[in-house]
C-alpha cells in the first residue's frame, strides 16, 4: 500500500510544529506517546498505523467505490489527511476513531463522484430481512441488538467451514455502504457503539438502525444458505 511521504526542510524531516497539548479525553497513555512520535516525524510510528488500520481502511473504502484501485487512492488520500492533520488532533476521540472518520469522509466524497453513495434517507422505508422479534433488545446487558437464538439447523462444522465464512463475507459485501461500515466496525472489528458513531458521523439511533438492518440481512442470507428455506 502506498503511504504519503513527509515533507523535508533543509534535509530535516518536519511534519508538524506548534501542536496543541493533548487533553486526557479518550486517548490512552500509549496513544499519547504514539501521537507525539507522529508529530515529531517518526516514520516507524506512521508505518505502525498503516499496518494496524490499512486493511480496515481499504475494506471500508471498497464499500463506496467501484474498484480496488479507486479504494487504494481513497486510503492514500486519507493517510495524507492524517499526516497533515495530526498536529491539530485534539484527542476528542480515540486516534483510531479520528483516522477512520477521515477515511470515511474521503470515501464518501469519492463515492459521490462515482454515483455510488448511499444517502441517509435510505434508512427510511426499508423492511428488515428477518423478523425483528428474533433479535435481542438494545438494552440487553450482554448482547445488545444481538440474535436471540441461532438460526435453524446450524451444525457447528458448517458454521466453521470455509464456504460458510465466505457466505458471511459475501453477505456483508452485498449490503449498502453505510450498513457495511457499521457491521464491519461493530461485529468484525469489535468497536463499541459510541466509537462507531464518532467515526462515521452518525447518531446513536441511526447506528442502531443500520446495524439492525445489516445483521438482519446477513442472518437471512446465512439461513437461506444453510437450510435452503427463506428466513
């Protein structure tokens, strides 16, 4: 993956100056150290970020554009935004949330140009693919919004089989872009709801709707695959 190069001044690498001090906010001590290294132009710190988040960024970018080449350009643009903006980062969110928010903004802008963006209005009027009663409430103490019971006829061997996992991947990739973003961050990457809302710039209510619709559609596809009976 291409990564943006830092600027040079008189042979010395300089990325940012006069950066504001970081408040406690939501960054950990390790993140504060990493941010300081980034601000000082530490390339190893930057490559650490690329290795940690590059694949996720590419996956999200692909939900908005037609080709992998275009997605890689979006990711490159987002990294440039990270490099140019790290000096102004105020730690009002975690570092990874800030990075993904830059990526999603870049991806959505590119998606609009490619006529691939999914408007928030698409939330209205769509019906769940699975009966909502088969999901736990969002106030459930352990699995908010999760499935209340596994689908019919899910032999453990089948669930673990490579072809079944491929069906999960394909079902997620078939979702609208906003639903893909939410389910990937929540259920694949394990982010909490608040962090997803911050990264994607959506309200808590819209995040719940997007996640429920995504989970419902993925579950429906898996039931059709495993049982041959519509969900």
